[in-house]
C-alpha cells in the first residue's frame, strides 16, 4: 500500500463548487504532477466543511492548514511553497475579523470551537465518492454490529433509549415510530428517507447527502433491519443534482461491496434502496404528499390517520424519517445510547445541524449540541452581525417557523423551549436579521412563499393565507387599519387550527410570532404610516436638507422619474408625488444632503 | 471491481487497510521532517523523501512527515529531523536514500539514535 505524506482536501460541496473548486482540483492535479509530487501528496475531493462563506476551501493535512477563498491561480503557490517546501502560504489563511490575525489551523477557528460534529463528522473530511474512505472512518461497522450482535427489537430499544427525535421538524421520537412500523401488519414494508428540504435557506440535508451519503444509506439499512423492511426510497429534490449523483454512486458502491442489496454481509437480510427525484414543491416534504409523489401521483397531502406506519406506500407499512435523523443512527448503534444521550438536554438528546444565513459574519453549516443558546450560535460561532449593525431577530424553521427577538436569544435550543417561544426547531434553517430588516416585510416574504406553495386542497390554507397576505400588503402600503391586526390574528388562528396538513397549520407562525414580539412595528406602519427599518417603499419619503445641498445637480441626473428640480448652485427639491422612493438620489448625493424619513 | 464483503472480518480488514491510508489526515505523535529548501532539493532531498515514504509504507508506520525550508546548514543537506514524543529532536545530515531504512528502523521504531549521521540535537 502506498503512503502519502500529505493529503490535500478540496471542498466539493455545492457552495465551493460554484465558487470554482473543480478548476482548483484540475490545477492541483496538474501542479502536483508537474512538481513530481503526485506520488507523495494525495488529492481528495470532499463534501462541505460548513464555512461556505470562506469558500472555496482547501485544507492540507497532516498540518490541518486551511486556505480560504482559494482561486485557481493560487494553486501553484500552494504546491511550490507548502507542499514542496513546507512553507505555509500566509496570505491565504483565514483572517480573524476582530484581531486581523491569521489562523493557520482548521481546528482553531472560532467557527468550529462550539460545534460538536457527530452527523457532520465526515463532511469535509472524506471523499464521499469512495466507499472505502467511509469504511476507514468506521463506516458500516454499526450495520455489521446490528446484523451480527443485535436483534431488531434490541436495535429499536437502543434508538429509543438514545432519545433520538425526528430532525425533520416535528421532533417525534424515532425509536417509537420504528416500533409502530415493526408491529404493523402487512408485507412488504418500506423505508423512506425524506430529503425534500423545501425550506428556503436550508441546506443541511443537502450537505449530508453530498458530503457523507453512505451515512444515510447505513442508517436506513439499520432501520430496515429493525423494522423488517425490504425496500427503501430516498426522496431528494431534483434541484440537488450533486446529491442525487453521489447518492446513486453510493448505492452502487454499497451494493458492489455487499453492504446493500441481497444477503448483506453474507447474512440472510436483504434491503434495496431506490433514489426518487422530486420536483421540489415545498408541500412534497410533508410525508403523505411525499408518498403520493413517490407513487407517481400528484403531491398532495391526505388526512392522517391512517399513519404511514400502518398504511403508507401502496397501502403498506412505511417508516419515514428525515435525512439527518437517519444520519444519526449509525453513531448511536456504534457508540451506544448512553453516549448519545450524554449530549443535549433532558428531553432533547444529541446535536442539531443548522444552516446559518442572513446578516451574520460566518454563514454556513454548523452542528451544535441541543441546549446551546441562540446567542452562542449567532455570536460565538456565527461571528455576530456584519458592518457594526444591530441584531434584530432570528427566523427559525423557515416558513413554518417564527421570529425571535433579542430578548429570547438566551433560550435553550430544544424543541419545547422554541415552540413555547413561538418559533420551532424546524429542520434547521436560521436566518439572522439586522436593524435594516422590516418585520412586516419578513412576514410578507414567508406568506408569499406559503401562498405560492399551498397545494390548494383545503380551504383554510388556500384562502386563508391569501387573505392574510392581502392584509399584510395593505399594511406595508400604508393603508392598514388597527382593526386589521385583530383580523390578522383571528385568521391566523383559524388557518392554524383547521388546515389539513402541516403546511397550513404552521404557515401563520411568521405572523403570529412577529405580532407577539414586534407589534409596535406593525403599529408604526398603520398609525404613523412609517416603516422604522426604511424598507416598505410606500412609506418612505426622501427629503433634501437645504443647509447641506450645494446644488451640484448630481441627484437630478440619477432620478429615473425626473422628480427633482433645481438649478445649479441652488437648493434642490423633491416632488413627493412624482418620487418613487428608489433611493438612487440619496446614494448619489456627495454631501449626504438627501435623507430618508 | 471491488469484492463483496462476505462477513464482519472482511469489513474489518478493509477498514484497517483504509485507516492506514488515511493516517496523514491526523497528525501522528512521531514526526519526520525533511529539509526542502532549494539547497535541500538540490542535494537530493526529494529522493530521500521518496525513500522515507516507501520505508514507512513497507513497515506500516503511523508517522507524520513534514517538510521545512532552509535552516542555514546548507552544506549538510539533505537534513532529516526525527521527533519522537518526549524526546530530543535529532537532526541527521547528508542523508541519502540508503540511510533511510536505518534511521527509520533504529530510531523511529526502536528509539536508538543513529549516531554516525547526527549533526544536531535540540530539546
Ligand atoms: C409542509 C411541510 C413540509 C415538510 N418538509 C419536510 C422536509 O423538507 N424534510 C423533512 O424531513 N421533513 C419535512 N416535513 C416533515 C415530514 O412530514 C415528516 O414529519 C418527517 O419527514 C418525519 O421525519 P422525522 O421524524 O425524522 O423528522 C414537512 C412537513 C410539512 C407539513
């Protein structure tokens, strides 16, 4: 066997790939060959490291040096300096924003300090397209243990004892769900992995499927053994081409190695996995709609019961779990329920992966123990708000979730605390907002999304969301009345309580949570006809401060509608009736004489 | 084409094999450092490096191999340092590929310094 003294890891996640990592890889191959290093240095394309903001990323082991924002033209320097002569290329190291110090070691980045990587432990570390790399990290050892040493009942018991709860949003105890399906009557039984991931801004499941696809497959196979299922489906949106490709490859490799398919590891247990591409509708993440979609029907939910455990795919017992839920299973079986239950809180065990986006320094993927506070995630790991702006709110759980204000930042991140505060854990999308964000506008954004994604089957969701959106539009246009707030609240509760599926039942959350924490901002729009964040165009006015205006005429030239009048060296005036509040004049004015009010 | 794994032992064997090949991704406790400045390369450090990697592979050893630049002892290049945990850093000079099995066999594995090649010690 050949030993490589150094391994160069190039991130092949979606973010870094679009940033140009394939070219970096090609250049590395060329440069390594040119310098005769291809026998000493191994090139490994990995999944996502999480720090997407800093991509494309290149990491050099054994030192663990991380290079950020690497461009193809930087490659020859990395090869000739670092890989040949052992000299770190300082200018490509991560720069700590506060101290401006260069951080040479991957592990020393504040971004990784408070993280605890269980589900993501291989993401960014192994080549997801080579099954041996997964096996070299104890991959499939849990499956071997389950098949060789445990009965199906013992596997279910272990998962129950671990306290694993569904990571798809609702947090239902996974072991209990498996038990229902095991005890259900009917053959064959099915397993589904939910990789629909329809929340805007969420990319946790994508990164797991891309970066460590075998973990998902192993988790599903262990689940199939526990439940007694023989067929499995991974439902993944077609907008994730890289995930689809890697999953397909992983299934093929696992089959070739006898770790999937007929007679797994020489036993009499057989399990087959099929990849099903979805078209990406949000509602198709809902389990009954998802199953309809797999069966080739229109993706619409149906009432439950019957639950999938009793009547799922083709009327047979079916167990559906989220990607991240499945990805937790191998670690639990391998290291034991007690190890898993030692992480997290009383009622919420283990870790959770979040996609951190919005107005935060380090956007990216983070995995943290349950029970951490939102403040730690946003400020310690995320590095706080860029540009010296003030934190305003964090939106959790996407369109089904809620907005939490500053006062709730010290809340423990677990299912119960978040639900109590009016947000939800959701699947793990975290959008951070600063003072320039208008809360009414945020609610409108999410309602627009759910209105477009509502399947239309039940009336409360189809009509109710539309009516609420109309009210929000009115308020944003400065035409709202105080009674509207009551109407909004009543409609929201009606939609929440009477919709058929989770889409409608949770769609009002963005409204209810913002009414709860930011009511004054709604009132400012209605009573004072004012948008405090300066976002709602209809409520803005632009004025020229006469004492600052020098009459340079710059503003008249950029105004697209000719709303500004004035001659050279004389004070200019904006005609409020013509002004469309685009703000171009204020941006252009060299004397900061134009103000928004 | 990959072979099917028939049982637990097959899986275990494959795991151990791949683990070995992935060792470079965590730093091991023992380090071998090769001088790779222009002077080192000119006097044959690349060949020494190749010999080291070959010897480590042959013996299945978990050792971190690093390079360093010129340290000012150009006439003694190629220079190879061996650092074992808790022991002095030993520098060998004028190393040739032929010396490598001795350095690794005696010093890296058994902790006995190859005295005739030593040009420096640091603690
Ligand atoms: C509108 C809607 C969208 C959903 N989207 C997803 C999704 O994208 N991914 C997911 O895992 N679960 C989604 N769910 C939850 C699933 O219905 C289901 O609860 C989940 O897949 C169960 O897996 P778990 O127990 O592992 O969380 C969605 C639910 C609703 C109501």
